[in-house]
């Protein structure tokens, strides 16, 4: 069994833009959150996998912290069955340590071994060392539901 493209898009809109999913259950459908809040983007040095958490292979350079991205159209763009960051996502500057970032994840908390909603490989790995500030322009962090 597979979800339709319309259902995939509606699910992404509910999760990432806090938009009601009409007519699911009743005419009111699945309702958005009263307070939309944010999701948190994490960086990883390897694929956290489907069973992993945001702490799995998470970046550890000095200055790193997950970045909050609003659950709204200002934070995420949903088109078809694909979601992308709508604006630049900028992480803290590396002040010590070095590592190669290969993956990202989107989750619910600012720290800890929390559930991953989505993870993916970067289009190209990023070497991070002292003085480097990792950032991802709009559209660089992309996820697809299929």
C-alpha cells in the first residue's frame, strides 16, 4: 500500500507548516497545533539511519548546537511530496575540533537522543574546522515522502 501524492503533501504541510489536513476523520480534519513551535536541525558525521536518534553520529565540534526552524512557511517550503528549508539554516562557528559533516536530521528537541522525523544525506560533505561556520542556503536541506 502506498500513500497518494495528495496525502503525502498534506502530511508534510501538517508537520512542517502546521497546516490543517482537511476532512481526515471529520470535516474539521487533523488540526494544526495551537502553538506551532519549531523543529530542530542536527548535523551528523554519518547516516543516523532509520533506527537512530538525533544524537546518533551527531556533530560534536566546539560551538555546535542544533538549530531551531519554525514550523511555518517561513521555515519550510512544501511542494508536491518534498520539503526543503525555506531560509538559510546557520550553525555555530567551529572554535575547536574538526569533522566532516555528511548528513542532517530534523527532530523535536534542541538536545538529546530524540526521535528523528526526517534525515538525509547532504549533496556534498562539509569539512568543518576552526573558523568554519556551517550554513545551508534555502533549499539545501531536502526531504521527500514517497
